[in-house]
């Protein structure tokens, strides 16, 4: 068996595969080593209820994917990947029988906001215009480039009105901004829903720009037809089409370090593979530095920072349903379009509802009054269930470490808590009942960690989105972006800038850094933040 490659990539999640795709097309011989039977990480679709019903266990809302660099550069459409952006985007039923419905169509969205407040509708119109420009010129480019030092970024952005507005917004928390901009709790809660369902923190100072991204993204969610795993399979096809390799069931036990340089890896079964050029890790930060490299090969400072890397406190409990028919909302009497929504805010009717969740989660208690993110994927892709049938799911913020019994207690209480969440959903959609539900499956934060060991503590985004772990501080201060103190060892996972979610940006950015270090021409187009921001007006 061949044992030497140009580049070895640890972990076959979407970022590891994206990195491999770029490097393979650049002419390097790459090997991706994946511990699970199927690559893709959170891009997994499985029959967890009964055969024939396909459930997206982790990733489902794949925002902006057709417009993202990796989708276009790697020509994923040519490999059979089809993305869909539903017309009815983000919706919220309310207990008073009304509902807020947001569409791809901005004017229809503004009209619906006006049912609650003409002032909020006018504010939203103005903000959306400014926020779209801010997203296109500042936030998105920053995500797809190594981050600049904070002082240099501030100097560049202070020179333009748009940059100054971004800096002022960024000082605040998303909750402060939502309360400052909007008069109604319906709009405030919808904005915070869109922020937090990206796993961003709504009450963290210095992260106000997350509200900008969430507001713009609330009208542009996409899904992968056939299930999220098809996107992972498409990435695998790209790699193999250009001569790269992916080996499943190949867990890495150790990174071989010789003379301060990363030389290869040792698998759990003892096999060794070597890299001529470099090794890249897409697994989480503590696992990479502490487990695979080892404290003895690191400085005390790096070992301490890696060991102190923080994971999210607000993680997800989920339930997956096989249904006879799609869910019907009582608020459809107000706006029938709610029954064909894509992304549902069910139960989060005010910011105080979210703040109550945070208090309970900090105490180790699953929220007693759920406020959930929900979806019925088969409304938009009937192939994910047998003819005439449907799938649905709910995601509810919850603690990993339960007050009574710790993480292991989830095995005892998860089915009971699923019923609490379903009862809450039933208050808005009465046919979320035993007659309609054919089968159901509870998936706890502990189950998340067991399934994907990267997601420590059930953290889907592989590292908390705190101010001190974002931008140039991700994963921690002192590291050059995507590089490590070990020569030839790089980071390419969600523990690196910009964050988790299915953006592909960590893998994309790591590819650029590696090509620069190896003096290999980049075959794709990139941008320079200094040049881009110096031209802002």
C-alpha cells in the first residue's frame, strides 16, 4: 500500500475535503483520512427513524452555498450537486394567531413586517440596504481571507463611512442592536433567532456584526437536494476526479514530529503514512495540539492556550420526525405562506424568552418553555421521504452538562425532553401529534459528541464564538492564521477563522496559506483585504 503523499489531511469533514479539493487541483497529491465510515462530518443524512425517511442529523440550513467560493471554484454543480433556495424563507408563528413571514422577495418581507409595525418595516428596509453593502464589502470578504490584526483593520475601516458604521455596530451585542433598531418584540425576537441559529452569541459584546450577517442571511437560506450528505459526496467526487484520495475508517492516533517538523501520521491500527510537503488538521484545537501533537512537543504557552480553548455552552438538543403529512399552523389563517416555510422560529416570541433559555442553560437545566428552530425538509425536497410522507426536525438550545447527573443523564431524559419540545410545537401546529407522527428520534448534545468527536460538548461549530476566540484570535492569540508552531502542520477546521457552519471558509483560507508557503501558484481568484478596504467610500 502506498504510504507517502504530498499532503495528508486529518478529518474528512467539509473543510478537510475543501482543502483537499483546492490542493489536488493545484497539482498536489493529497490523502484525506477520515475516522468515520462516511466523510462529510456534519453533512450527514441518515435513516434514524424508519427506513425510507432521510434525516439531516447535523447540517441542513446551508446558507448562501451556491454563491460561496468553494462551490463555484470546485464546480460542484458539475458533479451533480443541486441546491435549492425556498421562496418562503424564515417564519415565526405567534401565540396570538399572527405570524411573521420573510421571503426571498424583500418587498414581500417588508409588507409582512408592516402588519406588525410600519416603523419597523421602514427601519428594516433601510437596514437591509446598508447591511447588504456591509456584508458584501466587509463581512464576507473578511471570512474568506486570513484575518488582519485588529489595529490594522480599525485603521483601514475608519477611513470610510461604511467602515465606521461597521466598527460602531461591532462594539455592541446583537441584543442591544435588536432592541435599539426595532420597536416590536416580533422583529426583535426574529432577529435574535436568526443570530443564534447560526450559533453566534446574542449577548456577547464586540460581536454586533453578527446581526448584520444574520439579517442579510435570513432571506437567502439554501438546502441540498437529496440531503446534506450529497454535498459531502460531491466534494469527495471532486477530490477523486483530480487524483486525490479519501480513506474512511482511518482514525489518526498521532502526528509524527521529527526535528520540530510534521512528517507524517500514525493511525489507531499502527499504520504510518508520510507527507512530503505538509499535514493539515481539520479536527478540533485541543485534539490537534494535545492529543495528536502532544504537550511535550509544544511550548508551555501554546499547550496551555490549546488546552483552554473554549467550546459553546449553548448546544443543541434535536428531535427528528417521520410524518404522515406536513405540519399545519393555526397562524396560517393570518398568512397561509407559513405552512410552506423553510426556517421556523417556533416559540421564541421575545428576547426575554431567549434570555430565560440562557439562564436555565447556565444552571444546567433544559429550557422548560422551548423556543426552537424547526423545519419540514420534504416541503422543498420530497425525495427525503416516501411518496406522500414527510420528515421534520426541531433544534432546541440546551446544556451539555445537566445539573442532575451530568452529560450521561441525557440518556435517561432525552425522550422525556423530546415530548416537552413536541408539546410546545403542538401549541402552534396542532397536527404535531401522535396521529401524524409515525416515528420519532431524540438526539441529545451527548449523542452529538459521541457521533462526531470534533464537536466536543455537543458544540456543532467546534469552538465557542466568544469575542476572544473570533477573527485574529481564533483559535487563540499568537498563531499566524492557519499555521502552527510545528513546521509543516496547518489548521483547516472550524476551530480556525472564521468559525463553524457550512461556509467552507477555513478550508478555503488554509489552501491559500499553504500554497503561499509552498510557493505554489493559486489557480483560483482571491482578494486582498488591505486593498479592498482601502478603496471603501
